[in-house]
């Protein structure tokens, strides 16, 4: 079975992620939030690195309970900074908390993050596999930065849109490839 070339076929978590998640539309609000936080941590790193730490992130971040994360205090931040099982980048940890507050504001404003994203997508899935950014990721990134988020450049947002299935970027020779 052919998969996208970037998949490490020796890593069962990566294979499962590629085959069952990546590029497959999932608008569950909890999933959208988890993937958003993980993608922001991924900035500058490989997705495989983040995926290998996903369970540790879930544990460290209270199963991505946004209502807990927005209340993280200095002792919780210190705990995260000392957790060797996650990415211990101080700026990303602080950003994850700040971004969560803004994310929640967006959800309140638009009734869901899916609704917010669909302002830019018009409820359509994009099929393209030769890009790392596009006008939509540019526009979402600009808006999120304007709202005060960090680690949400256009490439990160594009990667997020791919991860949760708003953009299907499976390569032409991948068994999951679709062009419409």
C-alpha cells in the first residue's frame, strides 16, 4: 500500500496517524483544539517528533481541557517546563496558554472554531498537495496574529488545516489521494 512519502513506515504511530487522521475532515471541537495546540508546538520541528509526544502532551495538558489550560498558573507552567516528555520551549508553553484564551474567545464569538475556519473555507474541502501555504492559511494566520496569537504563521496554519482535513494533501500515488 502506497502512502505519502513523508510517512516513516517504521513508526506505527505515524502510519496510523497518516491512515486514520491526516487529511480526513474531523470537525469535533475538542479534536480541533488539540490539533491546534500540537501544531503550534510543532513550529520549527518535525510532526513525527510531536506525534511521538502526543500522549505525554495529553497528560501534561489535562487532556486538552481548554477551561483548565486558560487558568494555568506559574506552578503549572513550571511543571510543564520541567516535563521531559513534552516540548519544553518556554515561549511555546506561554503561547499555548495565551493562544488558548484567544481560541476560546474565537469559539465564543463564532459559536465554534469550525464556524470560524469556515468563514475562510465556505464549508469546502481543498484538494491540493503541492503547497505549504495558500491564501486561506495566509488570511487565517494574519487574523490570529492580529488577535494576539503566537506560533501561528501561515505554514503552521496550513499544516493545521491539512491535519484536521480542511485541506486534503495526500500525494498522487498515496492510497488516500483524492482530487475532489
